C-alpha cells in the first residue's frame, strides 16, 4: 500500500523510528536484516492502525462537512528536502 499523502507518510516514518527506539529492548535479532525486518513489521502495524483511524476520521469529517487542507507543491518539496 502507498500513502497518497506526503505529510501522513512523514508522520508514519517518524512514528516508526520512535516506536523502534522505544522498544529497542524487545529486539531479539542480531543481524542488520533482522533489524530491518523488525522495523518493517513495526511500520506495517502502524500503517494498519493509521488506516483504521483514517476510515473513522473520514467518516466523521464527511458528516461534519470539514475540508482537509492539502499541502501545496512547495510544502511537499520542503518535506522531501528535510527527509
């Protein structure tokens, strides 16, 4: 799955590494590929949770008639520079 929202993707990336650091004591591997696999598992879990939250959020946003602000090209470019 791909995220169509650069801001959400950036948030997910940051959250993935924050969780990995927070849970580093739970990592039982010893190789770089095992670390990568463990980190990807965290990212997948966070993505699924974000999808569930997004579905609920979209439903409420639609009910309330709220328009979500999207990033313009310059903002997306700046995020890419910072990544």
